[in-house]
């Protein structure tokens, strides 16, 4: 046992030399590695620098805009139309769930869409700081730009239902304020709704060129059974025509040449929104209850060369039929607050009251001023002059 203990840890001279050399080599290797790492620790690659720069910008944007939902880097924000954004997309832009709901409700209040950057900025949940960040990317005109004639700018179409478009919406599609107003009145004559592309095409302020531009985007059928019914009824009847002035025709006269009572009533209403008379054949052709086949039959007999006194007499007769009674108005009133019954108390018929309320609805639910109210075709010039001194608007 003593022999074993003595020789177990015994190292020869050559073994000791080898061990010393190994230790020295290990120490040298460690020293070289440390020197190399110190140099690399303080040298950043271009990729590292870029990453740190981007990280700093992102952190700054987060702190400035929102603690919860933030805007992306400016370079990554694409121009957008705020009228197209969903609730989720508003949240992605840094607004809270409640703020997104308020923005969408505000859009409905102003008529269903924002028409300028200034209008968008007035939403109270959009503070000045957020607006300044978003303004460069808004695909909306400024107030000065939006006042220019929209027909001079190019129109970007997207699929739409003409029944959902407000008067301002038609103006954005390239129509003048007056043309847009006529389209809205024309819709009222149709019963408050377009049911086919054929009906829309017949609106006389929509030229054939403009209709062809819009047609692919209109979310309505080409024709309805009712359109075909009109055409069939009118072509089947055999009529002995003679020259006539459409401005002199009453509802009964139109019925005598093959139109139904409802169609005749529509033609008279259509003439009224034209200012009380047809000035050319093309206007008559555009009346949607007159089919193309029927118009071809009528066209050779249409004339406008008739004694002016007769025309005036017919117009006066028609006006007397629709005259509204005078009322003793004592107090000022806001027309936006009146119900159907209150309009009737002011001397309007039930039908006229309905027309006024529908017109208000088409404007986004509010008359902005007296001139806007005056444009409603159910309010005659005489009646407007009677109520004008008592009007006020909030």
C-alpha cells in the first residue's frame, strides 16, 4: 500500500515540462481572445446602426402619439380617404375604441362623408396634435380647394348605390350643386328610390357620356320588371297622334295618348322640376316613364311652337290646383325641428310635407340656411316669401 501511495502522484521531469508548456499556451490563447473581443465590442456594423436608428424613431413616435395604439412611422403611412376607414382601421391609427365610434358617428352627422380636411379636423376627439400628424396623408381637399368646381378635377369611382348618396355625394361625383339638387328631386319623384340603372340614366342632368362613366360602378340592375312593364304597356296601345305641345298637356291628356294615371302624374312632376316646362325634345325623352319605343312614336308630333298665352294659362291652372293655404304665423321657428303635422299646420298639404321632410333627409338631416330650404320644390316662391321672415337656424 505504501508503495502504491508513493508512486500514484509521481511525475517525471519530461511530464512536468509538458504541463508547463500547456499552461503557457492556454494563457496566451485567452489573452489573444480578450484583446480581439474588446475591439469588436465597440465596432457597430451598418446594419446595427440602421436598426438602432429605426428603433429610436419608433420609440419617439410611440411616446408622442399614444401609449396604447400608435401611428406607424411616417414613411410607412399611405395616403388615405377618411371616408373609407372602418372602426378597426381608425384604431390602428392610434385612436381608442370609443374615439373610433365617435369619428364614425360624426361622419354620419355631417352628411355621411367628410368633404374637406377642415370638416374632418372639427371632430372633437381629433386634437390638434393628431390632426397635424394625419393631415399630410388625408385624401381630402382643403376648404379652398373644395369650393372649386369639382367638374374640373378627375373623378375616382368606386362601387356605389345611388340611393345612398347625398346631395354632396353627387357633387363629389362631378355634378354641380344645381345638378345634384335635381338628381335628388328626381329621386323623390320616383318614390324616393332608384330601382334600376335605366331609371338613373333617364335623369336629364346625367349626360350619356357621364352615365357611361358611372355605369360599371352602379349597384343596381339594368332594368326591373316594372321598367319592362312600362315599355310593354306603351308599345301595345295603338294611338292616332296629332301635333301637341307637351307643356300644355294635363294628366288626362297624357292618359289619352297611352300613359297610365301614375305615369301621367310622374311626367307632370318631372316637368315641374325642370322649371315648369320642357324646353326641348331631349328633356322629354329623358323622363323615365317614357320608354324609348314610346318616345319614337311621339317624337314626330312633338312641337313647342304654341301661343304663349295658352301656356301661361295652363300653368296658372296647374298652380291653382296645388296652391297652399295662407297661415297666420306669429312666432319664429326652426324648420329643422318641425314634424309632418307642423308643416301641415303651416298650410302645406300632407304630400308636400312628406316631400319637405324627404328633402331634408337627403341633405343629411338638416337645412343649413333659408336658401337651402327654398330649393325644395314643394315650397313655392310665394309660400317661401310668406314664411321667410319667421325662419331661424341654430
